């Protein structure tokens, strides 16, 4: 996967979130709505503890705030969330 591609997640409310892939200021995939705990579980599995802690702090900072991940394992995360470019 291109190194300029990022995983983005935004909490809609405390139970639902939107996820998508973005790069160079553009959305590369359609947004998907899914359970907030699913976003947490998948990202926790694919991130180191320090990267996950930073992502989680932004993700839970405020409703509507976009948290971004740029990782070498981004292709695995995208596949698990069924985000296809």
C-alpha cells in the first residue's frame, strides 16, 4: 500500500464510528459506519502499545474528531475492515 495512505476514524457517537482511507487530502475509499468497539479492537491488534495509545487518545478526544494512523501494517488493517481502493 502507498506510504501516503492513512487510515482515518471518526466517532459519530459513543457507539458508532466512520472509517475510511485517505491520502494527499482526498478520501480514497467510501466511508463505512461500524461499531466503535470494533475500531478499537482491530487497531489495538495491529498497533504497538504506544502507537495505539496515541491513536486512542485522539479518537476518544471528542465526538467528530478524526484520528489518523499511518502504519506499515495498514494493508492488513484495511483488509480486516474491508476498505478497498
